[in-house]
C-alpha cells in the first residue's frame, strides 16, 4: 500500500506533485505541504505539523494533528509515524529535497527511521530519487543511461556489488572517507545493486540534463 507524504521544501514542482499524489492510496501533508497539495488539487487524508510554515486556515474536513514547535522529531518524521500507524509500508516523500541542506539531510536519515519502523521509503522529485539500501539486493529496470551515485550512509563503510552499470563493483568496500561513488551510469535493461554489509544512500538522477 502506497502513501505519499508531501513535505515542505521550497519551490517544488507542483505538476509533479499532482501526478504523483493522485495515484497514491493515501496522502499525508507535513505543514507547508498542505499548501502544495491545495495548489496541486490533491485532497490529503491527514495534515500534520506545528504550522510554523503554513499559517492559513486549516481544512475543517480533514484529520489535523497539531504538534508542539519544540519537539524531538520533524513534521515529516511524524508523518511517517502516522502512515505506518495507518498500515502503509510503501512511502513516497515529495518536496523533501532542494531547500535547506540540514532539512534535506534529516529527510535522508528519515528513510532509515522509516525502515526501522517497518516501511520502505524514498525521497522523490522531478530531479532525483533517493533511496536507502540496507544489506539487500535491489534490481532496477528500464534505467539505461540514467546517472546514479552511491555512498556509505550512517557508517564508516559498506560492502557493495554493482552489476549492469558503467562502473561495476564486486564485493567492494566503499568508505565514507573515499567518496568514489559519484556519477555512475545504469547500462542495459536490468541493473542490480547489492549491499552485502552496511548501509548506502542511492541517488538516481531523473532528468538527462543532470547527467
């Protein structure tokens, strides 16, 4: 079951939010994400936030969860909690990159938070797709020619194999102090990335102009 979470990074592509949000089983908005949902013509099921970035009137016919401004976790992490509580284990988080770097990095770590709570999550925009891989293999099809980057995440190293890419790896230990994983390219009909140990962050460029 797929749930779309609309976060609050500035200047998102509203058309992309419209296209992605309309095919979800559920939409949850984090604070200013509700403004983006309105612009996209999407009706969320839940709106969550401390409402420091959205100060307009809130809808009367939605579930509204108001958070304290002084809190441990971000509005987006609270949206992950709500999605998992509602039974969703496949989460797509929009408007989560491209703003403040600390917010973007926090959203990357939120992928691990989601995994620890039983959900697979990704950050998605018209420009990029960000995933966290943890001791697993993932196959990617119809990606030929797309650029991707891969880095150890949350640990000093990760052992990785890459098949079906311009720069393949075979049980190679990537370290955080040697960032060699920038700008690889998917090649062929099918590619596979295996994380034998550790965790990696995978960033796939969605548009050719970002190659």
